C-alpha cells in the first residue's frame, strides 16, 4: 500500500480510484490548500503527491521527500515546481494538458467579448437601476468581427484561441518563439509588429525567465491606444504595475485578466478601474474539465506507482526495471 498526499480536495470521483488501493491523505477543507509546513511535515512518507499551482515544490521539500516518485500537478502549467530538482532525484513531474485547452480558450474569448462589449459594466448598470431608456451611445463598445487579434504563444491554447477568433471573422496574427508554424488560419509576425497591429492582444505563453514581464511599459507603449489586453496565461507575464499605469493613462483601452502577478493578491488600482474585467484564475474551470483534470492527475500517479511512465510528464526519468 502506497502513501499519497493530495493537497486539496478535487472535483469528481477520481480520488476514489486511489483510495481503493492506497493510503491517501486528502487535505480536508474545501477551498483551502495544504500549507507548506504541513506538506513538509507529511512529505517524508509519501510515494506520490498531487499538487496545485499554489504548492511550491522546491529543493527543500524534495530533499525531505525521500520516497517520492511523482509530483502530479493538477494544472497544465508547472511553474510552481522545480522540475530540474525533481529530475535529478528521479521524480516524475506530471501535468494535465489537452483537456483544458478548449475550456481555457473559451474563457479567454469570454474575457475578450466581455471587455469589447462592456458586459460586466452593463450588468452593473442594470443592477444599479440606471437603465432608464435606450440611447444611441449607451455603453458603446468596440467591434470584434473584422478586427485583428494578436496571439502571443501559439501552443495548444493559443491555437484554440485563434480558431475561435476565425469563427468571429477576426484577422489573426501571432508571435511564437518557435517562429512561423506554417498555420493556415493565422499569420506569423514578429512581436513588435504584433503589438503595433493588434486590436486585441491575447497571452498564451508559459511563464519562463524569457516571458516574465514580456508585457512591460515599453510593450504597452507599442500597442494601439484602442487595444485590449487579455491574459489567461500567467500573471508574471505582465508587469502589473506598468499595466495599471497604462490603463490609467489611456495608453491602451482595456484588459481582461484571469491571472495576476502576486496571486491571490490583485493590484488594488485594478479594482478601481472600469475598463478591466477581472476573474480569479478560473479559465479552465468548467465542471467537465476540472473533473477530467482530476482523472489525469490521478492516472499519472497510478501509472508511476505501477512502474510505468505517467500519461503526461513534463520531465524524463529512468524507470526502474
Ligand atoms: C492553470 O493555470 C493551469 O496551468 O492549469
Ligand atoms: C436595437 O435594438 C435595434 O433594433 O436597432
């Protein structure tokens, strides 16, 4: 019987599969994640852990996890994990790509629509009993069809975003560090051209040293004054203080944000702005997808405990014969 730690209760029944065969410790409270101290306290006995983005998996923790064979992250991103430190110790790092691609792009597009057509402001307006008649210029937004969207990072989610944009008759341009991917429905441009030409800039890059603050003061200054910035990737890709300044000074016209630099904290000045739509990191949060992510996170663990490779690994580890 193996020992598995799950740092937060997951949606659906996936964890039942683990508890049938193994000793599973699931952090009991809902909407709360096991804290670093408790994880450190328990890690010594664990063969596997299922983690969230808010669990920091670093050298110190891994050093204490003498029996650990897999860190199975309940997310596609894994910037919370020191992957090299895991590989060094022959510990797999699993993640949950694929299932959340369309769900995340749906939400990216929801933010785009909400910003362009002022959906959240409009809702507030009606609730505040301000709707007293039809006026030609009431809550005028900006068009989506026939406008240009610049997708930054043309991986799985970026491509799903482009597909949605095609359906809305948008012109799609993209920048990717791999260069021109030869796509039929989107045109490769360099980063500066993308910033200059896009009516909407949507971020879909992972957080790396090279993408931290990719959208900084200079990048914002290159964007159109009418541009709207969408971020469903990672908060640190944007210099949040520079964004607040740009929104205040009308350097760009709006932003739809699902992620923040110091999550769960949100820059206080963002809260005061009307031209931003703010969400609490929920882009992959449909019931279907969150349950499927749990299935994959569990499957990654089961495979490794059976001496196989995880279904989706981000590193490569020697499998013991
Ligand atoms: C969410 O941000 C994820 O990486 O799955
Ligand atoms: C709007 O309701 C219109 O009929 O133009």
